[in-house]
C-alpha cells in the first residue's frame, strides 16, 4: 500500500451466481480526499461499498482499506471507518446527548472521552438549548449534521457517506459540505456514494459506475472537459447512453 | 360492478402470490388441527401404575386383571407397604397407585361396600384427573358385571358420569375450539393486515383519490376471505371426521350457516382493527393480543367458563368466539338444532351488525 | 379551471406545516413546487387531492372545491404520491388494468395518452412491479395516474431517487403531456429541475418564498455573483467568511458562489486578499445566479 493511499482496490469483483454485480474495479483513494462514488440504482455501488466496509466478502480481487485487508481483517476495518446514511442515521426516540453517548459506547470510547466529545460537539454544532430534546423533533438538516458528527466520534480514517444530502434544503446542504471540507482538511478521507449528480460536483475526484464497471474516474473538472459538457449530470447522461 | 370485480381479482392475486399469507391461510389450519388432535391431548395410554393390595383375594385380583387388560394402564410394580408408596412415586415412572383395603372381598360381600384408594400424581392435574376417571369407570364396569351375575346390590363407590363424549376423546372437545381460532385468525388478522398493507404501501392514498367507494374497498377486501375461510371450515370438518372419526351429530347445513355467520363477524372485527391501526405490525399485534388470547383463554375452549371467577365470566360474554363454540359444540357433539341455539345465533348476529356499523363509522375517506 | 389555492394553512399537533399559502395554476400549465424535504409540499398535495382537510383557507381543483366536491375531484385528477405506490406483487399489466378498472375505463380506451410512456415498459409487462428498476417503476406509476385521462395531474416528488437518465426522460414526458392539455402540478427538491417548469413556487417551512417563471426568479438575486475556485476549498471558504466586504458565500461544486456588499466590486482587491491568506491558483470569474442562489437568498430573510 502506498504511503498516501487509504483505499486501494484491484480487480475487485463480486458475483451473485451468474450475475456479476461488481466487475473487476480498480481504484485508489488518497488520504484527506473527498471521493465520489457514483452510479445509477443497480450499477453496483452499494455492493462495492459493502465489500470495502468489510460486511461482504469479495468473489475475487484485492482491496485494502485503512491499511487492512478486506478478506482477513474486516473487523479492524470496521474499527477504523465511520458510516452515515440518510436512511439510517440516529435514533429518533433518543435525545441528542443519548445518541452521542450511545454511539460513543458502540465505538468503544471511554466515559470521560464521550463526555468531552459530547460537550465539544454540542458547542460546535450550536445545539446548546436542545441537547436534551429528542432527535426526532429536530429539523432534517440538523439531524444530518449531527449524524455526520456522530460518525466522526471515534476519529476514523475514512467516513463512508451514503447519499448524505438528498432532499436537504440548499443552505443546510452547504453547511454540511463545509463540515465535510473541514474534516477532509484535517486528514479524514471522505467516501461519498450517491446518485445525485450535484453532490458529485463537490468531490475532489469521482468514479462513475455503469453496470458493475468503473467507466470514468477523474476530477469533476476534467470529466466535464473530457465529455465537453458543463455539469456532472450531463457527464453521467453521456456515459449512461454510451 | 366491474370496478368491484376488478378489485376482488386483485385481492386474489395478492393472496396467491404471498407465500406467507398462503401458509397462514392453509398450512396453519391443518397444522393446528393435527397438533391439537394428536399431540395435545387429554387421553391416556399405557400409563404405568403400582398396586398395593392388602387383601390379595379374588375380587382384587379380578379388578387388577381388568385394569391391566385395558389399554390405558400398565401395572409397573406391586408394592407391599404403605411406606413404599412415596418411594414408588419418587422413582418417577408411575402416575398412580391403587390401594386396596384389607379384606376387600369380605367387605364387599358383607357390608356391600369396599374401599379402593386411588392415589395419583397431581403434578399434572389433567392427567391425574383423567386417570382417576378411567379407573373409576373400570370399577363401575366391574360392579355392574358383578351385580348382574350375583344379583346383589353393591354400592357404587366412585361416581363419574361422562356424556356426549363417552370415549373421552379430547380431540372432540378441541375441534370446535381450534376451528373457532382458525376462522377468527384467518378472517380478522388477514383482512386487517391486507387493509393496513395498503396504507403502509401508500396505495390506499391512490385508492382514496379514485372514484372507487370506501364500501367497495371494504367489501372487496372481505369477499375473498369469506370464500377462503369457508374452504378452511370445510377442510377442518373433513379432517375431524375422517382422521379423528369425529361424529357430527347435527345438521351440516346449520353448521355451515353458523360458520359463515361467525366468519362475517370476524371479518367485521378485522376491518374495525384496520381502521385503528396504521401499520401491518400493529394490526397483527392487535389481532393476536386482542383476539387470539381472549379466544384461547376466555371462550371456554381450554378452561371451562363455569369455573372462572365471576368477572371473567362476564367478560367472556362479549367474546364472539364463546358463542360460536357453544353453537358448534351443540351441533357437532350434541346434535341439537336451531331451536336450542337461536339465542347464541342472535347474539352473534347482533355483534356482527355492531362491528360492521362501527367500522363504517370509523372508516376514513381521508388520511386523517 | 386549473388550480386555485387561497390562504391554505395546516398544522399537525405542534408543527405548522403550511402557513397561509396562496397561488394559482393556469389550465394547461406545468407548475413546479420547489423546496426541500419538510417544506410542506406533500401536505399541500394531500389537501389538493382531497386526502386532508386544511385548517384554514380554500382551494379548487379543475373548478371543484376540495372539500365540497371531493367526489368530483377524485374522478378527474391523477395522483402520483411521493412513495412508489403500486402493487409490487402485481405485474406491470395487472397494475395498469387494475387502475383502469377502478376508474371505470380500459387500457384500450385511453391508450393514446399513455402510449409513448407505456411503450417503454411494455416489453416487461409480465414482470412484477416490485422487480422493476427505479426509472421503470416511475413510468409505470405515471401510466397508472394517467389511465383515466385526468384533467389535472399531481406528481409529488416523482424524480426523487431516480437516476439522471430516467429523470431527463421523465421531464420530457411531462412536457409532452402538457401539450395534450393536462394541467400539471409537480414538486421536486431539485433546483435544476425548476428550470423546466412554466412557473415555479419556491417553498420552505410551509411558506412560499417566491412565485414566478424560472427566468424571472434568477433575476431577483440582488447582487453580482462570482465563481471563485482555489487549491483548498476549506481555507477558501474560511477566508471569504472573514472578508469584511462579504455579502454571501456558498460552495457550489468545485467553486464557491461569492457576492460582495459593495456596489463597485473590485476583483483585484479580493485577489490580493486571497493571496495574502495563502491561497494558491485561485480564479475569480463573474457568473449567473441560479435558482438555488435565489432560493438561498430568499430563505435567509
């Protein structure tokens, strides 16, 4: 594994019977990079991500995440990554504080550390007045930001974000991306899977999966130039229509 | 009408494509009836007993022979002292000890009465009861034969009387109960689930924003299940007649008509449940907790109503299943006709009308 | 004859979902409700499709009152709820047949209306709806909503969770339907789709921020806007936030959109400032505001 890389995949493949969901994909993600992992529904994004976070064994190929092998060291991978999805984020029937404490406990943080983190997090997100409110009563945007912070509680090397900002209002969405820029700036690698092309524009580099293969991988700027269009949506349209 | 038929057709597609509901519909009735018929039973077979015979004379020998000749009991050991009785039980195999008093024959002839003590293991009270009953009837049988041959009037010591189910076959008492549970479950739970599923999927929204009328939706949901429940009832009756040799004393037509009545009552309950639950899970919970438990515990299916405390007896009156069990027991076991069952039938009809009325009142034509 | 909404309010327990909303949709218009999740779009759709009562205000759809004439509305509108709401265990054909029957019509009778949509999924008509891809499900749902030739079509976030190719095709279909005289009210959280509507209402927290054509809406942005890029996005945003003349800064993909307080803005000044902040290879170029810029500007107030 190269010094700078936190994810390395080589010919990574997953087959379900006769169907090849992920077809020999190879890519690298550098430390502190915001990497967009794009594709239509059913293109194989989710399957590929499941292999990378150690909950699905590849059929063949090699991959290392945070320095650990996806075949042999899945447990170590799980300890070194964070995960946030729009579908499952926090428990609505627990308060902000209870959620932080609970997830801190899951990641094996000490009591003192959880306390310190909770204080810090509440201050940083400006949640002072509502730390004891149920998460279910918060606006969607706040939940998203809290949920992202919670996924960073154990200071993982990589955070996997699954469609993090779909449907969020534009201002909150930008605040969210500012948070992402900040963590990336501090050296955390951000791995975003999404099929919202406007989310892709924010990434340092993006890969686009079509039918189990990575069909394009570069910075949004170069991809747009390569396909001679002015947004990622059109890049995607051109790729998907062949 | 075309709308309505289209709706029913759709319901059948749902039912036949969902393996889980198909299983509940047809697998469960068969499994339940076989389970209750074979496994959970009050009957006894080859129960080990011990004999403590203080007199060892002709009469005791004759009784012992009679008992050991029956298929119900096996004489596992003979003991000689009272003190050994407890030991015999503790070793565990035997379920009862027969203790013949001293000079049994002599007493029988002289005083026209003799005592036989039946000591049974009441850790399983049902079995203990049954054993006692069985031995008693063997004794009675013995007395009768004696009385006939010697023409002397011996006194009957154990008093038991079994009517309507002379062979003491417990499956006969279970069949009405199981049939009630299955009809109730299939009708109420399945309809409430199928209506709440539409709410959960969001298709109810589309149905509401369409010209189809609410009662068409409800009746459309109900019709397939009436049909399937009737098939179920028929399967259960056929199983009990052919596998358990259960006699149906009364009119099959009346049995069918009363079953349809009960099915409709249960369906109405199912609709009522669906109007108060938003998710399939809630509907299922309410059906199981609110319907199954009372039916099992309070309908007289397992525990006789007459031996319940007063408040529970009162509650049992509002359970439709209770009345249905009375009705089908009457028809199947006693062979009575409608003139004996009209009261129960009227109560069931009343309940059905009440449930339908309530569900129509509670059914929402909007989302709130 | 299209849709008329007057002062509609609606609350759930302690949340005000809609706060006095008023707008009109002309007959044959393609009107977009643009706003994030939780803005009140679905509640409004449910009031207009007679699924909910409003607390206050009045509304008519195709000339019918949503409370008094709810039966007429249910006859004459097509509704596609936000969640995919067809029977997953029924095939494509069975679903379509079912909805045709409950609306008292047949597929043949209105085939011309759904033809160019249905033709794309017809090869899969024996497949269960649950096994279709996102784009195909959406086409089927649209066919089902159209099967009875509705006068008004309500589409609640039809493109959420659908890939870009299908989204594009979907909007092309809407344009064609509009030509056939159907009034369409569509909601979406995607600002880029707003440009495809005749008129749009920007909606947030239960209130309407602005109603106009997409072209006029972008002109409501009060300042000149600049695209700024640099080697480090995080530092760039931090530096701009600390800049004394800042009016607003928002990340927009690989750039940020920057607006300045001063009427006479000098690019060289800002360049100097960014340079002093240690930023490298930065670019500052004028750009046109988008609907999203206007939305954020209006939402701030």
